[in-house]
C-alpha cells in the first residue's frame, strides 16, 4: 500500500496515529532548523514536518525536495502549534520519520496553487499541471457529481442510457459539420453528430420510450467566447408525452440537481415566459430575471413632436436604470460610445434623467416638454433618482440592443450575483424564422419540431404571415441569462414532416438524401414523442458560479479550436492521405 490516508483526510482526532501519505510537493520550506512540506493530492493538502533533530539523511531528503516531486511520507499525526483554520487539515501536521522520493519533477512552468501565476496559454499547454490546482479539482468534482445525479434521477424515472454512433450523417441543428473521411468508402465522409437528434427519435420509433445519454456533440462553428467545438449534452427523449410531461420531468431533474449538489432550492413549479414576452420585456430569448429593469415600449408617446429620429422609428423602447440619475455627462457619453460598438450596434443613445425633485434633464429637451417626459417616465416605471435610457429602430433589433444594454447596466450595478439562481422555461417559440437575405424560412429549433396543434391550419397555409404566426411546441430552460437546454415535441407523422421540409425549402430529393431514413421510419408506427437536451458543460459552470465552461472540461480547446497541449489539429502523413485517396489543395492565407 502506498498510502494509509489521502492528503485531505486527517483531523485532530487522528492525533497519535502512524500514517503514510503520498502526493505532490506543493512547497517545501526551511524555518529555523525545521523543514515544512505542503503535500497535495486531489483530496487536499497536509502539512508535513521534519524536525531539526531528525536523522541527517531525512533532513537532507526533505531539503532537497523540489516543487511537484512525488513523494511517499510516513510519520505520526501531531497537533500543530500554529493552527490554520482555513485548511480542513489545519489542526494537524505529520512529524515525519521517513520520506521516499517516488519521482522527481522538472520545475513546473507556473505555480500550482489556488491562484496561479501562469497565463491562460501556458496553463492550457500544461493542462495536466493546471488540473492539479484546487479550482479545477473542484470544477471536475462538481461535474462528476452532476453527472452522477443526472443518472440517478433519470434511472429512477425509468430512462435507459443508450449510446448512439459518432460516425454518422449530417444532423439537423444547422451548424457546420465536422467530417471524417472513410477509407473503406473512398470519396465518402462521415459527419460527426451535432447531436444525437435523429437517433433518439429512431429509438422512440423502436419503442425505447425513455432514453437519455450524456453524450459528446460536435459543431464546427466559429468559436465565439465560451463555445467549444466538442461539448457534452444531457440528451433525452420520451414517447407518449405532451409538452407538460417533458417540462415536469426535467424541471424535476434540475430541482434535484440543485438540491443534492448545491443544497439550493429552485422554485416549484418553475416560472414560464413566452418567447414573445421574453423578447418584448428582456430583449432576449434567454432573459436574466435575477433583476428587473425590463424594457418598456414608448413608441406612441414620442411621436409628433418634431424629432425626426423618433418620428421615423418603427419602435422606441426604454429601460429605467434605478438610482443612476447621478450618472455624469461623461458617464452617459461613455455609455453612448458603448452602445455604438459593433457588438451592440446602436446608432445613438437618448437619456432622460429624473432628478431627485422630480424634474427632468434629457438629451431631447428641445423636442419634449416636462409633460411628455413625465409620460415616458411613467411608462418606464421611473422614480426620482432614476436614469431612463432610450433606443429606437426596427422592433426586434432594438429590443435586442436594449436587452444587451440592460445586462450591462445590471452588471455595472452588481445585480447579477452568480450565487443567485433564477431559472425559468421559455415557451411558445415561433416555429419558423424568416431570413431576409436568403428569402426563406428556417426552423427556429430544428426541422423535427412540431407546430402547436392549434396553429396547424397556418402551418399548411402558403401565406408568409400565416407561417410566421405558427408557434412551436418548443421550450428552453434558461438560467441567469444562459440557455441551459432546449427541446420540443416532435413531428411524428411522415406527411407533416414532408410539409415541414417543403416549408423550409428543402426539396423532396434533398430531404430524401439527408433524412430519408427518418421519413421512412415514420411510416412504421412512430409514437408521439418529444424531448430536450441540456448543455452539460454549461449546467456545471453555472452551478459552479462561473461563466466560462472551459474549466469544467478536463481537456478543452482554445478559441482557435486548437488543443495546444497535444498540438491538434495537425497535418497527417502523406501515406494516410494516399490511403484515403485525398489530395490536398490548401490555400495559403
Ligand atoms: N437536439 C437538440 C439540440 O441539440 C435538442 C433537442 O431538440 O432535443 O439543440
């Protein structure tokens, strides 16, 4: 046996025990004649001490230890004279009688402690060293616990975990596929799944009425901040269900996760908001409802005062920032520049300050009198001391900008506490989204999503306005401004599925080529079914109070989609290319 205990285990009750620990030397330091060693493993840190009067050989070994040496150390558990209340093992130390160096270590390129002095790139390159740090240990531990709870909950509810293949054909999520050449079928390629969507639906046809899988998904997208080309989903599907059944089952799962992993109670039942309300009030389909500051439409209140910008605007909306009337001119100017950045894209920003005495100061004083401004302030729910911010333009676009501004002001005012959890369902999504550029409809969720039964007559209409009003039986689970999951009740009828492809401008041949297998399957008794998938990495990150998923993945890629540790992607041998019958024609930039 290498060790009798881990480095996080021993307490004052163990005083007097003879123990052997094994782990990594975080630090060794000499103090007076004594040598102190912080020994670390994934369970914690224990202080070891070699007394001044210990045998010379032992003192020599102790003083020769470098950072990250792997050692085995034996001795007696003794009470510390200077206790450290911050460490679970801080009441004791081990008075050593023996040290064996199991392996030496090169000098690590950064400090491996709670906080590291290493930059992001360096830590990614030596990820296995970064993973020794407590914050990453906590993150992976949380991830493990969440996965365990998910399996417990779903197993108890009769779900079966079934694996689906990775080497498949394109799936319908609409991102770019990663492809893998087939040596045995020259000139042909597999696609890696963007999700197991079609397979889980086929499992429903096959009668496995409650399926789940914690599964890797692959999407070749430009990596906006905090996306990964491969990520993990908790993927689920159920048969003989309506929307209510799916929502009930999975809010139950989230409730159990929060309770058992974090000891946090989330509301029962969860609040729900329609997509339309989310857009109108929060300017986002994933609203952060930890704070108010909602959007108010003031279009009718601003017309006809001779201010062309607002007279011509299709939509004018306002948010009221509580207590921000003290914002100086300079701060408002800075905010104006902020909303003009391409990431937000506004042309300008109008402000109305409601002074403590109820009077107004605004950037539109020239056109609007006190009564006008009061009417706007009332509509925006403003009180003396508040600052009203106004944007105008096309309806949804302006609401989205106001939504971004709202989040920024929420952050600046400290209203977005990561330890506070405000989950909700967004429901009643539009089924289809019109794209001006390509002049066609796209599925807002994916092409297997069913229209709401009461909207079916519009679904079969050819009028654009009718199709635009069709709502889907689709839902998203949103937490603190992040979409953690989403799904829908599916189409299970071959004719309706064909109609969907038609609406999306996917011709019969293309539909047959891409999704013929599922249309086929639907002819053999497909049950009514629906499901959803949660972004597992993000669930973990949010539960951990972080907004980046990277630390919750053991070996993530960087923003260029590279694994800098193993240096991948990389070129392959000419012989491999030859076997695959592939000729490269790489254009240099
Ligand atoms: N496959 C969908 C997605 O990955 C989720 C679902 O509809 O179940 O977004």
